[in-house]
C-alpha cells in the first residue's frame, strides 16, 4: 500500500490548492494560489469572486502540481478533494474538477472534510500516532478536537462566535493596519505594553473548552473610541499597547482552554493548525501548557498549517486505506461538522 500517490484538491475558501503526496508521507509537490489580492478591496472574501477564481485556476493548479512532481495522471492512485465545509461555489468547483479527473482516468475519488484535512496534518508531518489533541485556530475555525482515527474526532469545545483570526483581522481594520490582520497585530504588539489596557478574557470563568472572541473585539473597539475621543486620535504607542493587550488576551484564553482540554482528555501530543498558529505569543503559551501537562507540542510548518492541497491528499490516503471510495454522486457540502 505504501506506493500510493494521491492528488489533493482544496478550494473551500480563498486558496486554490493542488498537491501530490505519497503514501510514505513524502510531499512531491504543493501548489497554493492565493486570492488575497482579489478580495483585498472588499475587506473579506467575496464568495462569488472566490468561486470564479477557483474555477479558472483549478486546472492550472493541478497541472502545475503534476509537473512539479514530474508525474502524469496515469501515475496517480487516487484523487482526493475537499467536499466541505466551506464556501459552496468554491467547494463545487473543486469537486467538479476532481470528478472530471476521476471519470476521465478511472481513478478512485475520495471526498475529504476540510477540517479532517487540518486535523490529520500532524500524521503527515510527524507520523503522530492516535490519539492526540488538535487546536484548529484560523480565520474561519476555532475548535479543540481529540483525534482518535482518520474518521474519529471528538469535539471538546470551540468558539461560540468569531474565530480568533477573524478577531485579529477586525482589530487590524479598527486600527487601520494592513490585512491579513494577524501578522500586522503581532508586529505592532512586539513593541507594546500588554499590561497598560485591561481587556476581558471571555468565557474564562465558565467551565469547559468553549471560547468566545466577539466580546474581546467589542472591548477593543470601545477602548479605541475612548482614546480617540480623549486624545483626538490614536498615537502609535496606543496602537502598539492595544495590539499587545489583545494578543495577550487571545493567547491566554487559548492556553487556558487547551490546559482544560488536556486535563479532560489526556494525550501525549498537543498539535496546532491554522493561520493563527503562526503567532509566536499563541505558540509560546500553548507550548508551556503542553509542557506542564507532560505532552509534546507540535506545530507543523506554516505552509501546512494554513489551507493547502497536501493535507487533503494525505487525508485522502488515510481514508482510502480505510476503504472509502466515493462515486459521481459525491456532494459538495457548505456545512459538514466532523
Ligand atoms: O488558516 P488560514 O490561512 O485561513 C483560514 O482562515 O482558513 O488563517 C488565516 C488567519 C487570518 O485571520 C490571519 O489574520 C491569521 O490567520 N493569522 C495570524 C497570524 N498569521 C495569520 N493571526 C495572528 N498572528 C499571526 N502571526
Ligand atoms: Zn482551513
């Protein structure tokens, strides 16, 4: 079975991605075509624009992934594709592309849950055995998953409103910093005093692993408005201190909930995925929590933490090994809880 070679296709948000991955965990190629520039003027991903761009770019991404791997379609063992959850136009474009390839070649078709793709990444990068704890933390997701098998996930908790990446992006917008907001806020925070402003730690006083970020965002908005009113504008020091306080609050909340998740369901590894996993304060806080719980901390390289085709190809390989085969009736699903 270890000579499997899968194509993985991902188009559920604003990245058009295709990758070739081997059953022995080698990534033979990984192409990600970002649409950030297309959506920049709109302050967020526009579903219609995203769907069209995916439809235009998918074939090229697949062609490039094959070329970079030095392979042709006949060398593949299967085609895996994100079948949801996500923006439905983009998911449909990906599923149609994968069906076309499967129909034309007779290759097996495997529909993959996007969240499972993220959640199984530690097995692609580090051959992590089950079970482990995964914190998925990006612009669209925030949840704690106990990963017990390629199709066995227990959700221990998650956000009840915004995802943290979304909150970072909104804060950046409030402070007129460039998008995506996470890296801008982190850069500002580096020179700031996290203790000057007192921001809330939402849901910290409640038991369990659920999280909330919208109150934090509102508190930051009020603070900004108060400073503008009192001083007639924001000074660069205010911006730095506000970013530092915000980042510290996010890191503290994520770390405390991770501590509870590890306490409730002890596992040898705490892994993290998603764009917010790039944040050094967040990473550092999670690493400490893992250490204190006697668990290893695993953060895959950022290109595999954010949306990509390799995680979908890999999840496809794992599901193929379990016997999953999908037909031409594979549906694109906007919602698909794990
Ligand atoms: O996983 P991702 O690329 O896309 C999805 O949301 O699926 O995550 C993007 C999010 C954005 O909200 C971005 O602001 C955030 O991850 N992000 C960060 C950092 N880098 C990216 N947030 C905090 N600190 C960072 N260094
Ligand atoms: Zn994602």
